[in-house]
């Protein structure tokens, strides 16, 4: 049964949605905080937290899994060398979402997602 198993579709089909989340995740890891719409930030949070948890183990299999997902090798290196060890003792909740003012053009609710 799929009760309560909803995902944010973001008005996109599967391929473009996955590409959007991969791009957002890569940018997030490189910059450690990004400003985006609130809906995209909420969709990005579980993806990034999954890969931060994975990066706490820094073995070859983990590195290969991360390289499959992220667009930039520098992002994977940063995850394994800096971000993973930083949260070694933390069990979860690596990100926070801060709501911002609406975007001027289309009044979309904006948010800042950053590492804790």
C-alpha cells in the first residue's frame, strides 16, 4: 500500500524533475546554501539529506554512488572530505529551510535552504 507516500512532482515529468533535483543538489553541495522556491526546497531536502548520510561512510562504493547522482566531481569530493565528517555524530536533520519574501515577478514563495 502506498499510503502517505506522496512526492512533490513540481509540475514536471519524471526525467526533467530528476534533472532539476540533481542540479539543485549539486549547486547546494557546492555553495552550502541556495535560494529557491519553497516547494523546490522542500523537495530537495530529503534528497540532499540522503546523500549526506551516505557520505559519512567514505569508501569506494559510496564514492561511486555519489558520482552517479551528482553532476560535478568537486561536489562529491566536498561531500566526502568536508560535509560527511562534519556531521559524523549527527543522526539526521542536516538542512534547514528559511522562508523568505515572495518573488517579485510571479509572487512565488521563496526559501533559503542551508546546512545546519
